[in-house]
């Protein structure tokens, strides 16, 4: 894969190509945006372009030894830190330092990609900051993150920030079809322009968790069932999509795109919108360590109104 094969994100790719064309390549970039929209793919292709042995038309050739090694993550001048399940610890950053301060082996540049970089814990971010203060001129960093606000301000201020958006619906559908996956309408809408999320198995688990919590709330369960604030945020996200679908269905009198097609109980559009805004308000506060029990009971009361 090269930049020309990536579907969507044209503006972001143009910016990246512009850096290289002008010879003004930032030493550290942040790629932010929802998870599953293609940030990591763009990051890897940018790394390929920086190290390719036969750049053509400001894109990597995709066939040279360097490109092939990058694709399989075995290039000695690429360090890819991907520890999305747990936190990224200071040990990971020590390895990064060992990598960074040795000159490139095969390419003229070295690239470090930290996926879900906001998972660096405090000591890791402190250690990383030191590297970032005086990076060697051959080394380039890309911090990929769906929650860049969790990175230290001192880290963010040393980076050029590139923001990624979910794909428009027709491109999102094209990516899934290009991966030879069929479109399952029941989960398509809840993935909201995030093909990576659609193609992962996670979406079905999330939906199962959503229905299970919804049933508990309807049954009047007072003990909250979310394992973490992240889980709560995902639940609220799906709930908002549900409310949005209800609203569309109420206005268009069709249930074609509803994720919960039989749930509509005749709420007026105005009330659905109010519920949506109340949920959005909660969702926007999740990062402020919102108490899960309070949110659970609040939403449970809302749901009593026959959502
Ligand atoms: Zn190449």
C-alpha cells in the first residue's frame, strides 16, 4: 500500500506530502481522531515514504526492499510501539531511547510510531518528553491517538497536530468492500465512518454489552455494569446513535437504519432530541472522571420513559 491506495484522508495526506516536498519535516507529529478511521495506516505509509529507496511522484514505491520491510514491521529503522490494551510504560520509552540514539542502519531516516500514544503513563510521558526536547535530526516521531488531550501539554506543544475525521459514508462503505467484507447493516451505522472498528470483532461485543446494560436498566437494576469510564463512554456513544436513529425513524416514518428496530415506542421527536442532548452532555463529561454509578442511575431514569 502507498498513499495513493488509501481511501479518504486526502487533506491530511496532502499536508504530509507537503512537508516532504518543502523539505520541512516536523520531528514530531500527532495524528488524532476516532479509533478505527485509518490514522495508523496513514502513519505507516508516511514512514514508508520517509524511508523508501525509490520515491516516485512524492509517494513511496511500495516495491523496494525498504517498503516491503516496513509493511511487515521488520525494518531496522522503524520502531512501532503498539500497546493499546495496556498502558505504555517507561520501559517502552527506554527501548525507544536505545533505538533513537543509534544512527539509521539502512535508510537515511528513522521513524518511531507510537500507537494510542495517550496510553503512555506519567513516567513514560516524562521520559518521552526528554527525548523530544533534543531529537536527533534523522529521527521522526508520529504519535497516533484517539484521545490526544491525555498527552501532556508539554508533549503536545512540541508536535504538529494533524486531525483525522471519520470517513464520509460512501468512502466508509468503499473501504469495507475493498477489504472484501460484506456490509452488515445492523452494525454498519453504529461504526460511524470508522472502517477499522467495523472490521474488528469488537463492534459485536460492544453491541452485545450495550443490549445487556439496556436490559438491566429497563429492569430497574441499580448496580452499574460498566467496567471502566471507557466502557461507559462507548455505551453512551451507542445509545446516542440509537437515539439519532429513533429521531430519523420518527421523522421519516421508516425503521430501515435503526439498530434497535422494534424499540420505538412513539416518543415525540422533540423528546428524543432532549434525551439525545442530555446523553451528549454526559458523554462530554466522561473524561472528567464522571461517577459511573451516578450516570447509570441518571440514564436508567431516562430509559424509564420507554426508550
Ligand atoms: Zn519503496
